[in-house]
C-alpha cells in the first residue's frame, strides 16, 4: 500500500513507525518548508521507501524560486498547500502555472473560511489550467461530494445528495484527482456507504489513499483529534471502510496502483 499523504514526524516518533503500523509499504512525504531537509534525511536512510514534495507559503516573496528549486532537487510535487486566501489569488495562480511548467501535481487543502476559499470557483481554475494536475483534499473538497452542502460543517453527516461539485470535478476534468486522507476523506466514505461505493467505482482511476494522521504508530497512539477518531488511527479507519466498500481489485487500485502509476513508481 502507498500512503500519499504522510507528514514528517518530530521528536521520538518516526515516519516508518506510522507507515509500518498501518501496513503501508511506501509513502509520499508532505513537508512544510522547514522540514524539507528532514524528508531528505529520511529518504537517505531508507532508499526506495519514500518520495517527497516541496512546499512554500504562496505569499512568500521567494515562493516560486523555492518550489522550482525543490522540484529540481528531486521533489515530485508541490504541497500540501494551505493558504488563508482565495484559490484564485494572484500569488496562488503563479503556483498553478509553475506546476504545469514543471510537470508536477499540486496538492491543495480546501477549507472554506480557512484555506483556499471560494471552492465554487474551482471549475473555472482547473479549466483555465488544463496542464496543471490538481489533487483535492480536506474539508471543503470532501463536503462537496454532496450537492446539499453549505460549507459550514467540516464533517457533514447524513445521506449524500447526487450532483456534488467534487463529484462533477472528478468526472469532468482529466487533471483533477482526489486524496482520500484525513477525517474529511474518511467521513465522506462513512456518511453514506451506498453512495460511497458507487463513487469509488465511478472515479476508480482518480482516487488515492492517504493517511494525514496525527497518531504515532499507525494504531492510534497519541491521536488527539476528537469525535470519531479520538484514540484511533485515521489511516486504519479509512482502510477498513475501503475494504468494505470496494471489491479487492478496486481496493488495490485505490491504495496502491493509482498512486504508483501517478508517481511513476516501480
């Protein structure tokens, strides 16, 4: 299995503890700007197990230069980007253009009133930048799996109404992909299993498994997130849902094949 959304660890916790605890064999490391050197060290200790992204706050004066240098130095993508502004702000548009020029994806945390706001304008952006590969993630991305969504609840419940913007983005644009990580992804699968099973099949070439989990060992130790995930491993919960919702071939495609193909892994 491939975890496409593993953040670098600090202190005594290690990336490999979480990776092995969840049963994953490989991972994509998503650093902030200050942890990129740590990711290189992790990759050096365990060759072939990890690949990494590069990152920088869009508002930083040297953001484009840093990201360009990061890809030149071996990063395979940009992100996870978090930005307390609009998804079509000028400083963000420059990153979309850069990602297209460099041929790497950009992974975005969409969360209304917090990060990359204005989700309803995303179709215009992905149409404007057809060479940019967008990987959608987080609250607004997964809340909009349903057309009945006001963007006020980070983890909405109840049955999903067809026609949600996220569903349409994945269907209509070949440059849009979905990251199933975090409680937002888990919640989207759990709230309406019947819809979720069809959604997984419908977008079987576009969806990738990830953890984005704060626990230390892949079994929930140290997980401080409340609600459904308190004391649990986000990755384990999502994997359990995927096993229930997807037949074996589809499960393998989502938890490994799509990501391996996407990142050209052997």
